[in-house]
C-alpha cells in the first residue's frame, strides 16, 4: 500500500496504490486521516470509535469517492479521525465495512470540504496494482 501527496494549486492531491482493491480503500482512509491531522493515524491507536457503512455505486471509482466522502462526513459529525477499515464485503460496485477511529478534541489540522471526482480513476497499473488520484477540496 502506498500513499503519495502530490502538488496541486489550491487543493490536496493524493495518489494511492494497493495490491488489492481492499488495500486501495484502506490507503484512502489512512491518507485522508493523516491529512485531517498530520501523522494521526501513524501514532494514535487503538482506534475504539466504530461506525458501519454499506454503499453501492456504478463502479469502483464512484464507490471509492462515495466511501471516502462518507468517512469524511462521519469524521466531522463525530469529531473524530478514522484510520482503520474492517472490510466485510467489497466488490467493484458494493462495499460493506466498519471503520475505526478516535475522537479528536483538538480539531483538525486541515479542513477538507469535499472528496472530489476530479482526476479519480480507479484502475490497475502496469504492475498489476490498483491505483487512483484523489483530489480533496480544501
């Protein structure tokens, strides 16, 4: 699993990779959590706050963006950062998971307004890994 933050004019651009679709979705949550509070997911376990979600979408790209948008919305409503994902079911059009996080009383380092569809394209690269770009509107 790889997470790389790339330059972007006014937003945050993140490239994520995973050897499986599951790893790609996990990288998205981890990368977004570390944007909300730098390094938070790397050092603040155990993550005891839990929330379940089931989503359907037309393809894996829409599913990932909708999923990350849901995690972001839950982060704001719970004042928490989510860093772990337990996947019960994941296909190219459906996800059923439980996310784990921790409340964050100090607030967020970065306010993310939205997870955008711009430049998002979940696909397999030349190495056979899943990858996409994610643009966060800040």
